[in-house]
C-alpha cells in the first residue's frame, strides 16, 4: 500500500470528478439526441 499525500489525493479526486462530469454530460446529450430522433420518427416529423 503506497502512502499518498493530501495533494495527490486531492488531484486524483478532482480528475475523477471532471471525468465523471464530462461523461454524464455527454451521455445526457446523446440520450436527448436519440430521444428526439425517436419521437420525430414516430410522429413522422422531420423538421426540427
């Protein structure tokens, strides 16, 4: 077990939080994009 100082732990937590935020944001954008496409296909509405 390697002993980590507080600065390393803090930077690891910051990097992890940034990665999680960007991942969740991109997943939400993809979900909304595909959801609107599905609705448009269902109702035959091609123009946004």
